[in-house]
C-alpha cells in the first residue's frame, strides 16, 4: 500500500485518533471490509475516498461503534470503538440528516445539547459555526437539503467532540455550499478537532491533509495528496487513483510499519 514517508501515522509519535487493525466486516454474505488496517492522525482532516459501495460507510460505522464486525481491532481516542466513554467525544454525521423536522433548528441543537450536558452558549456557538444564525428559528422541515446538513452538523458539534466523523456531508450540495463547508471543516481542524470525511468526489481530496483511497472493501493507498501525485506521476488525484488500480494494488495491502 502506498503511504507518505513523512506520515506520523506510520512512525512513532502521538497516539493516533483512530487505529484500525485487520478489520473484517461481512454484510449480506460477502466481505464489506477485508483486512483493513489504517491509522488516522489527531487534529487533521483525513479524507476517505472511493466509489459508492466501496466500504466507506461501513468503515465509519465500525469506527463509531454501530457496526457488527467479524474480526479485527478498532481503538478510537485510546478506547475500544463504541465504548461508553466515547459517547460525548465522538460526533457522527450520517448521509441522511439527523434532525427532527417538526422542531426548529435551535430546538434540535438544544435537544442534543441536553443529551451531552452542554449549555445554551454551546448551542449558540454550534449554530453560528455552521452559518445558520439567520435560520435558528426555522422549522427543520422547511430547510433546504444543504441547510439540513448544516443543522445535523450543529447537533454533532454542540458536544465539542474530539473526533468528528462525516459521511459524505457535501453530497448533493451546490459548489458554493461545498466550499463553505470545507472552510468550516478546516477551522475545526485548526482548533484541534480530528475529522474523518468521506466522499466519492475526487476533487474534494485536496481539502484533506491525508487521504485513504478505498475500493472493494480494501484500502489501496494512504498518504498526502502531494505524495500520491508524486508516487504515481499523475497531475490529478483521480488519475492517481486510476493508476493505483491499474498497477494491481487492489490486492491485500501490506501491513503498516
């Protein structure tokens, strides 16, 4: 498996935010994940990229502890995935908006704040962080798709999670909204939050500091955007991804050292 030589994920250093070792998940009688081993650095944006159906959502569900696994180990922020201690430290935003349509934006965020012990100031900060101040009193049912995505993100942010797992948060959004959301993600990373963001849109890869490229339940490559281009001698990351596939690196990746 290709990887960045300067990557702290592969060398001694701070404990990674996420450690996945030889993970195997079986769904519908077939391997959805087959021997996945990865590490995700703290305080950075790591992009999880690959075509629809390659295992991105299954890997994310495994990391947040909502997926039954057939084998392997997962540690998140130093704890076993799904541990009670992680409930307020890990935020998870699914592809479908996780808001109640009959509640206002502010009431949705207040509800999640009450679950995690946050206060009214945390609610205001979460709404402001996703740019919904002007819509805080709007019913979630009346929001656009992009606004519902932001409202779901605010519900996750209100707990001030150390790790934020985002499953294709920009799917279906117009280019302006996509750019704005990525800028907000970078702001969170600058303040110390670790983000794992999935996408099947390769042009979003340059927003990430690290990339995990997946196909058919396996990780094909792991490294920085610059290193992946350099290793494949390709100008675009989409070309780099295709080059990796053509080289036959879809075989089981070598263990990380």
